[in-house]
C-alpha cells in the first residue's frame, strides 16, 4: 500500500470517527435535555397529585414512568449501535491498513 492510499484510509477513518463522536454528543444532549425536562415535569406532576391525593387517593403515574423508561431504553440502544459502528469501522480500518 502506498502512502497516498494509506493517507486516504486514515482520512476516511478520521471522518467516520468524527461523525460517530458527533452522534454520541447529540444523544448525550438529548439525554440531558430529556432528564432535565422530565425531572421538572415529574416534580410538577407529583406536587399536583400530592395536593389531590387526600381527596382522590394515590395517582397512577405508571404510564408516565413507562414512557420515561422507554425513551431511556431507546437512547441506550442508539448508544450501543454507535459503539458497534465504531468497533466495525475500527476493525475495517486496521484490516485495510494491514493489506
């Protein structure tokens, strides 16, 4: 493999890693925004129902909690997909460099 080919492979690999890192940052931003907003919303809901609890009994917040868990699972799946993509790109890069 000549130097030009090696340089091209390195540039492709660097670009893939940059895109993966950007995607991870985006997921982390979503996670932080989601956590902040759901935390605020959960506090509001619990305060609201706490005021009504004596009159109507304990509220059912299971649906809300399930949605939060589902979104967290979705973000975790996307993070795992990115890690798999990174590993695959790394293996592909090293395989090509050894040729």
